[in-house]
C-alpha cells in the first residue's frame, strides 16, 4: 500500500477510541462502503485509494434489516460523530510514494497533519452571551442588574440576596472582564464557597481595583481564600471587609494578607469582632506594611494590650496617612502608647479617636505625643469623657507647641464655657485652627466662633448691611459715597464714605472691596457695578436665611448685631457732642449757675421763662 498525491482524510479519533493510522483508515473504508455512489466518498472494492465527491450524503447500510432499531440508531449516531471529526490531511507532494508499513507513527505525522486551528477572535467576544451561557449551564436565571453593568467601570451588586450558586457564573465572567474596575457585593449571603468563587476570579482578573465585601457572611475560611488569591493580585488597591463578624481566627489570615500584599492602599475592617487578641496578631503586619495609606478599625473590641500594640504599629508605620480607631476601648494602655510613640510618627495626617474611653487622666498621655507631632492635621476626640477642663487643656497644649500643625479639632459632645472660648481666641491669634463643638442643649454642630469685629467681615457684606439698616435706597447710598457727583466712586471716596458712618476700613479691606465691585477694572465704581454688588450680597443673605443652623446664618446675625452696635455708638456720640456744644454756648450767655443758686424750686416752664429773660434781669 502506497501513499499517493491525492488528498485523503485522516481520522484521529473514531467512535471506538484512538487507533493507529492504518486501523483508522481501514475503519473508514469499511464504513464508506455503505455510502451511496454519489456520496462524499466514492470507493470500490479492493481499491485503497479514494477521492472526494462534491455531494455529501450519509445513508446507513440497507443490508442490516435484521438488526434491532436501537442498534441501528446507535451505529448511525457513531458514524455521524466520526464523520464530523474527519479532517483533511496535507501530503508532502514533493516526496515520492512511500510504503505505509515502513513508516513509524512519528514519521506518519510528518506527512499527515491537521489544518492549524484558527485563533479565537476576542474582539467579537460577547461577555453578556458568555454570562448567559454560564447561567444556563448551572440552570440559573441571569441577573439583569449584572447584565446592565457588565460593561461599565462600576458594578454594584449589593442587596440582591445572592448565594454561592448565584455568584458562581458572575465570578466566571469576571475572569475575562476588562471593563469593571469597582465591584460591590455587599449584603449578599456568599459564605465560604461564594468567597472561593470570588477569590478565584480576583486571582485572574487584572482590572478590578476596588472590592467591597461588606456583610457577606464571611468566615475564616473565606478570609483564607481571599488572602491566598491576593498573593498573586497586583491591581486590587481598596478592600472593604466590614460587618462580617471577623474574629481572632480570621485575624491570622488578615495579618498574612497585610504582610504579603504590597498593593492594597485602603483596608476597611470596621464593625467586626476583632478583640485584643486579634489586635496583637495584626500589629506586626500593620507596622511592616509599606503601601497601606488608610486603615479603618472602628467599631471593634480592641482594648488593653491589643490596643497598645495596634497604636504602636500605627505610629511605627511609615506610609499610613489616615487611621480610624473610633469606638474601641483604648483607655489607659492605648493612651500611654500614643504618648510614647506618637512623637516618632511623621506621616499620619488624620486620626479618629471618637469614643475611645479617654478620660481627663488618659488625655495627658495623648497630649504628650500630640504636642511633639509635626504632621497631624485633623484629630477627632468626640464623645470622650475628659470634660471642659480637658478641652481647655488641649487648647493650652496646642498654644505651647512649636511643632504641631493641627488645623481641625473635633470636640463634639464636650461642653464648653467662657474660659474655653477665651483660650480658643488666644490660640486663633497664634495659628489658623478650627475647633468644632456640639452644644449640649442644641441639636446642631457649629464651629466655635470667637468674638469678631467688623473688620473681620467681608467689606461688601458690611457695605450693604449698613445700607439696609440705614433704610437707604441704592441710589442714596451711591450719592453718599460719590462726593464730587461724577457718577463714579474712587477708592478715596469709598474710604471717606465709610468714615461718615464711623467705620474705618483698612487698606487691605478697601482694596478687596474695589476688586469685587470694579468689574471693568478702571479703578472706579459706577452705579451698574454697585447694583451687581448688591445682588451678590442679597444672594448671600438669601442663603443665610435658609441655613438656619449653619455658620453662614450665625455670621450674618453677628454682622447685623455689630452694625447696629456701631450705629448706636455713632448716634450716642453725636448727641453727646451736640449737648456739649449747647452747654458751652449757654454757660456765658444765660448765667445758669446764678439761677441754679436760687433757694426756691423752679419748674420746667418757669425755667424756660427765666432763661428767656435772664440776660435782661441779670444785667439790670
């Protein structure tokens, strides 16, 4: 038997399994004899060579009438399956005929080989159809919420009541998804198996950067799956594992996650069951991590030695910028750790110690580190029982500190008194700092405003508040300032106009007012520009009327009080000046001291009569 240059079909896998080339060819010849003469294969008895016919028709043998119908159907199915798997081999036509029996199977493969398979076209990959096929495979209904967001950067699948089976096709689809960068699976019952599916997807996906897995029923096994997959993941930067009842057992894998992953920037572990034991297990990893920028451990049970270790780790970390330890029992041990290590930290910018059981005694340790720290800008000490004396001590400490750069201090729920306000005023005269406080008898949070003067307010608001209280029209105000009546107000006229109302503005405030009102920058203010300024002031007043609990309303009321006080002082001084001049004129003219020396009582009417005739009588 020889190989010819005619194309032949090579059957690699027949219905009965893998065979050698010779066996496969023999099976193919025997089955092809049952095909009609005009079929695809035209073979005659005793002929090993065959050619390909254009028509394709497969008809089972009609000589098998005694075979059972089931057997005939099975043979037909096997033949059709084998026929579909037949591929056209290529023959090296440059070679001479070779005896098949003389060639080994490796040598046959050199002459007979399959057509190369076409490479898949990923540009035509339909991710929605792929997800639907995965759901069909698992006998599930596709999630329309996921289908709507499958090609968007943010995918929010929270509160969909999904279980481990529902999330499996989603995880399979996420492996090859290149659109989604933020994934939220919160409020779903994933369990450990569901976490396994998500972990495998994150192991392969290189596009997702934010993952939120809050309240998903995660157990220590699920945390372990996540920790193992994140060894290979280099794109995930934000991870939220809040409200999953994670305990000391889970803390072992959390510590490994923090230690082994060098790409996570933000880690949220709030509202879990992490206690002092868990804090001790995670402390070393937190201290050595070089990428973590924000850590949230709020609403846990970290206290005692665990609190001390966590505080020490946060202070020793060289990259951490924002740390949240609120609603934990730091107490004395945590406060001592702050006083000992916080002065050595040079990266932390924001620290939240809300409701951490810091009393007046513990506060001294906190202030020891706070005084020497040179990077912290915002600190929250809300709802701590250090009373008003503790709040005053904080301000005194910041006043004496030469290195602190604190800008925002939150003391909500701490009562204050006049002594605190005086200390705050002294501190603000030294540095720019804002203290936030919640009055016990109020339901609003406002900033503590020190007693301001009129010079501290916007001069444009001051100008039109003065006009409103003087009950003047805008044209009247303009004429009051336009001294030379040329329909333009210069900087000097503006200064003189304020002096008429007993208000003296600094050069800086006058320059600021000119810049706001001089729209065409010709160093003059005309009536149209004054109208524009009044509209801006009216808009601010309108906002203040709506902001009944904010700083804007408080500032406008304070400005109104100051203007009224200034006007009252002005008129009191004017009246006093007039009375002084009248008394000076009346003294030599009417000789009132002579009338006052009379021994009898003089009524008001009699006094007027006496004064009118006193010069004549006195001269006489």
